[in-house]
């Protein structure tokens, strides 16, 4: 330790400080996002800021154009309500997306199941049994991606 300088975590081990700084920078930087075409990727989320009053705002946003495909005001966030009032009207207007991006909440499970089932029933699975969607591991999102 040099005389006159306080002892800090960064001065003890410079390499560890660099690694910590690079990790924090990578976590905070915005990543480049790309959707191949319109309705390739849908992002669905609920705003629960008014949950104390029984009001939930739901949105379906296109990943390519960032257009709001459907918005709804919901009295609760049950899976059936989200499917009936948010997901189904968007599908009726725009068709099924190739990707469905959500957080890991239970309210999205029915929408994810419907996406899996429709692609399977439409014969988009391969003879080897591989489904046309896969769950992409993530700590904050459940992403269903088309493989075929």
C-alpha cells in the first residue's frame, strides 16, 4: 500500500476491480435488439401500479415496429382474463407471433401454452418430434422462439 492513500477494495486488487466494473457496465448497457419482420416478436406486459384499486393495464407491443398492437384495462391479472382480453384480441387482429416475450409471471402461462399448441396442431413440429418453439433460458423473460 502506498503511503497517504486510503485502503479501498479497488486498490487492494486492481484486477478484481476491473472485472467488477466490466461486469456492471455490461449489465447496464443497452443491448442491440433486432426483430426480423413485423409480428415476428411480441412483448406482453402488465402495469400493476394501480393494482391497489383493482386496475391493471396490459399491452402487446410489436418488437419490429414498436407499435402497440393491443392495450386493455383489466380488473385482475388471472391467466384466463389476460388471455381473453389481451392476447386473444391481438391474435384475432394480427395473427400468431413467432416469438412471445413476457416476464415469468403465472398470468402468461395460458398465452404461452396456446402458442405452443397452435404451432404443434398446425403441423409445424418436425417428424423427430422437435417443437417449433423453444424456451430460451433467461432470468427475467420467457421467450418462445420459432425453430422451423
